[in-house]
């Protein structure tokens, strides 16, 4: 005889159609293209540094012909100044990225998301300096414009009715305000209202429980994650004297670790129905993995393994905050009457994280230039510890809830 869990599983799978699969694949496809276009710059930093400095002063320089022409047209007198300028470029990029996230979050809650995503992909492709990735991304933006569905109404299906969240609802957000015994100082929309939901304001989104704490935590964590993202190939070439192509291939293992970490940790947090304790455990282990990776020997196999472990414990939590946790924050009970909050909240969390990452890129180049790579890893450990500190009130609250529930 089928039990209640079997019934719930059948109800869960019956909710999804081939349209859900297409939306998932197109969204994943678009993010992959955007990520690839950003990754290109970090992969060619060694070549850029070589072309900007005289070859006789740059130990990692690739021999470029004719030698006289390249050495006479260099932009910087030495590799150290070139490295600082590369860090400055990363900082400018991420500050612009942060502003774009805040603005796109607000726009995304007020306009058709397909148009916003397609316009963003095509317009960013028009201004990238790398022809191949830009061309593919522009084509992807066209596909998104004609192929991505954002609501059932677009294919003639009836609008999905809002259901009250319950203990048995598998789509119920994991973050709510059950323990709050005070009324919020603003009213977004009455539950009984039958009018079209309105987008909440930027200030109201900031006032939602957990938004500020997770935003500050993500500022510290994204600093570490994006420092690996932007500087890892350069670090491998600069520190171990490995060829640029080999360093680029090896740096993929950090992303592999982040993919596995985000998937597994997201699954565990879904099972526990709590996010913060899973994040805390992963970040504590991330500190140990940073210590281990900072002492990695000049061995590609060992380095790749330690890199994947570091990506698992840093990239995994970073992916959770930017995706699952942002979705939880944007679907809290306080905004039940307004579904138009997810993009604004995501923009706040991700935008604040990008501000932290932007400041970090210049600091990484400055610390490396004056103190060396080991102090860069000490800086990463400090930022990871600050991440744990910012979410500590949420950790205590959720662990207490777990204990009471059991």
C-alpha cells in the first residue's frame, strides 16, 4: 500500500512538464555563457602582463616576436605595476557589476525577465574584448529572447494560483519569520487582496529578515570566491612557473569543486530544512582547506585535488547564498502577498557581495605585491571567518529550531 511519502513524491513529479526542463536548460545555458565571458579575462592575465612589460624584467613572460617591438611599446616598467593595474581593472569591473546587479534586480521585478536577460546578454557581448565568447553570448541572447518562457500564460495555460505555505508543501521556503513576535513596520499587501501583486521597494526588501546579514556575509565570501576566480590561473603561473595553458586547465578543478559542493550542500540543507548550519560547517572546513592549499607543493595532481577541495567548501556556500538562499529570502511569509520580490532581494544580496569582491581584487594585488602570496591566503582566511561571524545569529537561531523540532 502506498504511503504518504509516495503520494507526495507523485504530486511533486506531476508538477513538472517539459516546459520546466526547457526553462532550466536555457537559464543554465545563459549563465554558462555569461560566466565564460567573464572567465576569459582571468585566463589571459599572464599573456596581458607579458605584453605590457619588458620581457627581460618579466620572468613569466612569453617570448613575443619581434622582441624589439614589444619591448619598445610596453605600458608598465615592471611586472609588479602591471599586476596592480590588473587588480584595478578587476575592481572597476566588479564595482560596475555590483551597480548592475542592484539595478537589474529592481528592473527584473518590474519588467519581463526574458527581455531583461536577453538584453543583458546581447549588450554585454557588444562591449567584450574577446570576439569568440562575445559572439557565442550574443547568439545565446537571441535564443533566450525567442525560447525562454517566464509564465504559463505565455503558452495559453491558466495562471498558477497562490497556495498558502504549509508544513507539507515541498516548495515552502526554508526562511520565514515564525519566531518573530512583532509586526513589521510596513505592509506590502493584504493576503486577501485580489489585485495584481506589486513589486516591493528597495528599502522594504532590505528590511526583510536575513537580507542584510546574508548580504554582508556574501560580501566577504564572494571576495574570496572571486579572488580565486580572477587570480587562480595567474597565481599558478606566477608562483609555480607553469605555462599559462596548463594553469588555465588546472584552474577548472576549483569550479568542479564548487559545482559538487553547491549541489551536495544544497541537497543537505533541503533535507534539514535549514541553510545556516550547513553553511557554517562548510565554511569552517573552508578555513582548513585554505591553509592546506596555501602550502600545496609544486605538484599538479596534489594541487588540483587541494584546489577542488577548496572549491567545494568555498564555491559551494557561495553558490548557495547567491541562488537558494536568495530565493528563500525573496519568498518569505512577509511577502506572500507580493511575488515581485525575488529579483530585488537577489540583486541586493549579489550586489553587496560584488562590492566586497570589487574591493578585494585590488587588495589581493596590493597584498601580493608587498607581502607575497602567503599573506593573500591569510587574508582569505580572515574574510571566511568574517562570513561565519555575520551569519552567526542565523546559525544560533536555526540550530535552536532544529533542537526543538527533534
